[in-house]
């Protein structure tokens, strides 16, 4: 089951603030919480473990599943034996995320814990880390993965590395997660406030497009907002992008686009024709649905179409009239296609992630 999540940092907030955020997230269907034990030491002397427990206990009442971040150093500091995870059981968390791993054997042993705690691996480590764990016969039902987030600008994962590292988890059939970043949020685990995405290319995207990006990758099950606190509008936007039956791209319409051409873009999901062209992403279903409609030519003042332009074939191309197309490679305007709009800026690069025979939707981008 795929789930949405939020992140909490009790050392930087109050219980009342966290409670309000948990309530709001619950309202929009969120079910996971990420928290970190890596910041347990407080300069003010506050008992941060008690604050964490307070948040977890309340979240559990609403059915949330909390995963706490930890590393081998903290195992030693807290005198936790990886053969006995009673400490985390008493915290009442759902699982523990290993920000830094052990040798492979320890992770595998932990998956056999008597409490059913989930052991979440750091997917961003890559190399042969997962293979080494699988060699020790882990309990697969208790083994999951989650990528890192990256507070420092320009340090997030590149798209090729993200796909490469994620593919191995898919190959083993493990549940996966990754982070998106709120523009409204003011803090994360460290005193750096440049967003908390998994992929660097998502750092400047709006949060709806970040979710769409992860969905189009087909590598990620759960999506977690890495920083806190996301606004209510962002929580709603993430939920909408996540729960849509198909990935959604935003379109910015030209002024005065006829209602029929807007309807062609927005009314139904679009199927990318499988015999793909380098120049055009084609949905040929629309020319069947609107075969009896007249689509007069316009856009004659535009000499060339650019990547990301959304066009509808007009009456001057009778066999193809009504077909919706998205320009992938610039091409001249011969008058037989009407420019109706263009993909919004944050979604332009996502065009490359749509595969032939896949289905997507479009919605009008907010102005």
C-alpha cells in the first residue's frame, strides 16, 4: 500500500505545533511520519526523547506509522543491541531507518526482531549494500527502503543515480520511499534551509510537480515531505498529485483558446501513442472522440513550435483533426496545428519521463 508522509522535528517545535500539523496531515490522508534520533542532544537541557515519545504516542492514536532515523553511533550511545530492539518497541514506533548501515549481517538480523519493527535502509547509499544484506537471509516483510534528503543546495541525487540506486530495491520487490520539499517549511534536522528533496532537480519545482516526478519514475511507493511545516495548500496539493489515477502535467493556456480545445486537453486522460516520434507526443484517441467537431485553424502568427508546446490538429489536416500533441523537438508551424498552450515550467523536464503507451492527465496551471 502506497502512503504519504510528513516529517517532524520535536527539538525545533512544540507539541501543540506538532499536534496541529499531525491533525492537518491526517485530514488529507497522510499515514507516515519521519523523525530523527540523530539530534537527541539539546543545548537547553530539554528531554528530546520525551518530546519525541509525546509526538509518536499522539500520531499512533490517529493510525500513523512513525519511522525514526538512527545510525550505528547512536546504537552505541544508547546502548542498544541490534539483537534486541526493545528500545524502539517501547518508543512505539513502526520502524527504524538506518541512516548509516552496518555490515549487512546486522541489518538482516534486525529484520527478524520479535516486535515486527520495520528496518528501513538508506536507498541513497547505492553500491552493493542491499546485496550484502540479502545474502544474510533477512525477513523480507520487515525490510523496506527510503532515500536520503539533501539540505544543501546542489547536493541532491542526480536523476540517473536515483534511478540506478532505486532499481535494485524494485528488483528485490522492496517497499520504497523518497522525499519532496515544501517551500513554506522553515526547518529540517540541520541548520540549513534550502529545501529537503531527494533529487536535486526537484529542489526548485513546486511540490505538486515533485510528486509527479517521483510517480513518473515508477520507483517509489511512499512520498514524504522532508521539511516542516508544509502549508495546508501544499499538503492538499501533494495528496492530489499522489492520489490522482494518473500522473498530471500542468498546462498554461494561450489567451482565447476555444472551449473545445480546452476540453480536448482537460476532459479525459491521454494515452501516449506507442509508435513514438522524436518530434511529437501524440494522443490519437481525441481525434476519434471529436471526429464530428470542427476545429478552425488559428496560431498562424507563430512560425515555430517549441518543446513543451501543446497543440491540437485543426480542420486543415482532416485525417488527424482533433489529435492532441505535445511538441518534444522544435518544428515549423505549417498552419495545420493550433497552439493551445504549453506545459508549465516546472513540468517541462517531466515530458521526458512519459513513456510510450503510458497514460497521463493535464490540468490548468495556477497563474
